[in-house]
């Protein structure tokens, strides 16, 4: 790690945030790493791209083919 953050120029909160984002055991670090990895993968599609693809290609139906009939109540 070549980067350093000074307590003279940054608040405690900023120092803590920097430490969390640069700690391999932290979920913020892992999320950033995974997101970066996905962005570099040409086959990775975002949630929105998958959703739009399904809509264009009709891969899903928003309602079921059948539904049970309403029960007829007799008085």
C-alpha cells in the first residue's frame, strides 16, 4: 500500500472510512473489489440489463397462466 492518510488533514471519521475501505477483511473492501471485478468482466450484466433483456425477449410472465376460481358462497 503506497497511499497514506494523515490525521492532520482528515477527520477521525474520514480516517476510519479509509481504513475500512482498505482492509481486506472488511465488507466495504470486498464489495468494492467484487464490483470492480464485475465491471471488468465483459460478460457480466447489471440487474437492469437482465431485466430489460427479459422484457424484450419475453422470458417471464408477470402473471400466472391460471388462478384458482373464487369460492361461491351460498347463503
